[in-house]
C-alpha cells in the first residue's frame, strides 16, 4: 500500500515539473530583467535581450560603444525605471507582441531627465525554446529620439567671483590681457629668425614656440597662441606684433592689480592639471577648467568658481532642430568682500621694503583684518599669464624665499609675548603691579641645578624692577621669574585661554601656534617661555589677536577676514579682568612714551601708541651666535582703530629695525 501511495506522489510531481517546463515565459519577467541591466548601464547585457529584427539592423559593438559613451558624457546617474507589473496575465496581440508602459528618471550634468514611454516585447522561438525579446528603439532611452539622432551636450561657463577690499576695490578681477600668437603661413621666408626674435622679446625658448606651432590641431592659417601679456605691457605687445605673422588680441583673464602687495593673501589661479583631476573630477572639473592654486583663490574656490550651465539635447540626424532633454542655468561665482583695507595693505607692504618678514594689521575693537602681508613677494599675474622657466628658477632659488607665505607661518614671538605672561601672572596672584625683583647684572639663574644656563636681559637698570619697569626695559628676568611662579603645567593650561592648543579660527588657514613640543616639563623651558622664547611659536595674526583683550575688557577677539554684517565675535571671553587689561595697556603706553622705553623711537606726536618690542634669538645653544628676528606690536589707544604686529627676519639692530616701519604705518593710515 505504501509503495502505491509513493508511486502516485511521484507521478503527480512529474506532471507538475513537465507542466512547469512547458509553460511559456512571462514577458513582464523579461522586461524586469532588461530594466535591471539598463539601470546598471550594462549595455552588453541590454543588447543580448533585443529581438532578432533589432539585432539585424544594430551591431552589438556599435550599440554598446555608442550608448556607453553617451551615458558617460552626460553623466547619467541614479537611473531608475519604474514599471508596474500587471496583476493579470497579458495576452499577446495577433502579431505575438505585448506592450508595457514605464517611467524613466535619471540625473545628468544638466539636471534631471524624466519621461514616460512604452516598449514592445515579442515572443521568439529558437531551438525549440521560446523567449521574449525587447523590440528596442532609441526613444526607449531618450524621449523623441529617432534612429540616426545623436545626443548633444553644451556647457556655458560661469564668471569667476571677484575679490574686493572693504571699500570695493578689486583685489582679484576678471579683466583683459593681450594674447600673443603666430599665424604659421604669415611668418615669411625667415620663419626661424622670426621665431627666435619672438622668443627673445617674450623671454621664451624657440623650442617651446615650435612645439605649439607643431600641435596636431594647427593649420597654416590658424592663430596659434604662445603667451599672454598684461595690458600694462602694451609697448612690448606693440613691438612684438610688428614682426611678420605675429598678432595680438585682448582676451579675458584673471588679473591681480596690486601684484606683489597682495600675492600671498589673494594667491592665483591656474589650469587644472591631471593631478588636480584625481581630486576634482567628482566636483565636475575638467581639463579645460581653472582652479585656485594659492591663497584665497584656493581657500575660497568653492564660492568663487560658480556652477557651469549645461544643456543635454537630441541632435537630429538631418542637422535641423534640437530637442532639449535637460538644462541647467549657469551660476556665476560669488563676489567676496574682505575686511582688508588696500591702503593699509600697500603701506604695510611698502614698509617691509623687500626684507624677509610679515605683518598683520587688525581693527582692535572688531577683529577685522585690515592687512596681511608677506615679504618678499612675487607677481601672481605671471603665474596666470605663463611663467617662464627662467622666472620660476629665479623665484624658487631666491635665498629670501619669495614664494614662502610668512604671515601664515609661526615664529618665536620674543618679548612681544610678555603681556600674555603678565596677564596670567596677575590673574593668578603670582605678581602684583608693585612686585619687584632686584637683580644685579644682566644674567640670572634660579640655582646651580641649571648648570651653565642663565637668563639674559638687555640692560641692568641698576635698581629694583617692578612690572611697569619690566615692560619699559623689556626685562627677560622679570617675566622668566613670573613664569616660574605660575608653574609649567599651570602656565600651559592658562595659555589655552589665548587659544593655544587648538586650531586658529580664521578664514585663511594658518599654522597652529604651539607652547612647546612635549609640555613645559622643565624649569628652564618654562622660564624661557615667559619671555617668548623656548619652544613657543605664534603666527603674526595670533600675536596681534593676543593683544585684543587689552582693549576689549579682557575678551579675546575672533579675527575676521571676510567682511559681513555680523557683529564682532569673541574667541575667548574673560581671559583677564578689565582691570588687569587696563593696567597692562597703561604699562605698554609707557614702553613708547617713557624716554627709556624700548619702543621710544615709535613715538608719534598726536597719536598715543601702546606697544611692545621683541627680539627672538634663533640658536640651538647658549654659546651659538644665532640670527635674530625683530618684532613690534602696537595699537593706537585713543579711539583705537589700528593694531599692527610686524616681524622682520635676520635683523641687525633687533626690534629697532622694526619700530620705525610700524610707526610709518600708523602715520600714513591715521594722520
């Protein structure tokens, strides 16, 4: 009996299996598989599902190459084909066909494309096997597309945003330059001589000109660009175009009117390189684009560049008419206004006089950055127009390193750091204004544990020194002892109130200031830090900002480079009390006003300055005769409007090489 039951079950299963094998495939299942391959842009598999009549007219390799390229060129992404699968079985028509409707959406470089379309499937039989196939036609992929039509792509390019100073003066503008080019057929019989003369006048090599003339796209009657000249070089442009076959025309270009004076701040743009494209291709950049290479042109690239406009369209086979599929309007870059005052910038740059150095000028009550200067500098226009090998080598090999941005670097601030030490010591009751030290001579060490190391001061006043005197005479020993009184660990903790140990909050990236390499873990390092030496380093901008608590009731301002309508911001509040701030400010006034003050030569009749000089020694041992950097930080105290921090490298007379230059800035700006 059991054998009989199992026999019946086996017969039933066999019938089911045979029935399944003989059942015709469903067209909706074939179309779903086709959609999956289409959405994956696997055009090889897509083609395999075409009906035989389509394959007779469309070659596989041509189809795959064509649509792979089209989808790549127009940046097809997020392709989605929505198909409502029928709930009931679809009956083929008398031709053995079924039709399905679907909705297709895709993103492209020109924006979204969405359309509704229908497709036809036909049941084909081959080798006793029935299979539904797609009767493909071009309109399945793009609405209204017919056989022979192409897909076109057009770009419209945005104007790069300009960079302005606080008064609307253009620091980076979209201007005009001369483009110099040669027409091969007009070079005459002495072609080689003409090319040699052009190369001589334009500081190029004949080989570089020949290479451009021999480019594959060049025709005898074409204008072949070889270089660009600023409009200020009109005389040279006129001279070179007097030669046979040499022409010039005005073309749009990025122009930096103030050249060296703003080069490190504004930077410059350049053509996108193959290396750039590795990072920028995802942002829509191509090899024909430009990108910010240095300075604010690079920092603000995303705001300045704008957005390309694009149009994707069907290009009819007969060349008549277009059908727009997607279009995105061009969006010009943002014009950005800086807090910079070009008059302050130019004056400060001129005062540095080509010396290796840097300066930062800010408004002491708002934190607005009025000038950021690095010297020596370079002409950024040369990088845009085309820098010759000779010019590049000259800049790169210059021992004063004109390509180095010094206002973004960090330096030991020397005695200009002493107001910070004083503020911390006063707030922690380590000293009072009346606290004195009575040291004989110019050198001091805490005890014999320091070995041969001692602190050296500039002069011995021959009397006990209080806080006011310590500022006036710039007494290293006084501030070294104050730092020791605070203690290394506490000193480092208190310096966090001035922003040490965290990124500097500024629109322009600067190197981070630091207190030490591994903490103030020795007495000598702590003592040296107290007067701005040791391993302490600050950028000129941070140094300038560290003085703002003295004029803002003890609050440390957040610097501002980009001008906007927002109120001033405090980076750190209540760094010191208003009373301590006023006390230190008064002492710094005496540094300038007192006949024995180290900044006496910065005194200006009619303008009361408070300031602090500094000289930082650069040497690895006490015995070494190292170079010195000179510093001066000053602010006008009546209706405060200008705070300047300046440094000059390798000074011969200490801070006295700097104070007259800062004085001249105040005289020029405030008088």
